[in-house]
C-alpha cells in the first residue's frame, strides 16, 4: 500500500515537470523589426538620408519607468533602414510602440508615423 502511494507521488511529480517543460519551451519569440523606406517625389529611393525614429510621450510628464526609444540611422543604397527592437520587446507584452519618423537629406525633409507590431516586421514609406 505504501509503495503504491510513493509510486503515485513520483508519477505525479514527473507529470508536473513534463507539463511545465512542455508549456514553457514552446513559445518562441519572433523578431520585432521596423523597416523605413525613404523615397523622393518621383518614388525613387534616397540613399544616404538620415532617418530618426523616436517616441513622443503620451503623458505629460512621462512616467519615470517609460522606455525612451530614439534611434538615428542612415539609409542604404535602396533607401531603406532596418531597426531591430527585439531586445526592447518583452514576451507577453500587449502592443509595442508607435514612433514618429523624421527623414531628411540636404533640403529634403519628410515625416511619418510607424506602428511597430510585436514580433513582426513592420514597413512604412516616407517621402522627402
């Protein structure tokens, strides 16, 4: 009788461990990426344009624990910048960020907004 209870206890523990390992190891985090394409008035890509992605606080003053996202990159030969925000995204978080975009090269200037979706590649085009 005592051996049966011990066996049931060990079997229950093994089931609990197996279930926990299965549930926690299945979730894989996908990259959270923003891609901005910069084009001129003719729709041609603009190489060497400066692109700034930054967050504007929705509260005034912003909360003390707010994450400040402010990145400046230069477009490549295809007029594109790619920013990976995977390290800023926390698995299980609902929503990620809506960022303002400023793009400029010389006298050319354009603005836009990008709503970055969690665990997805979000693309937007800005005309300068």
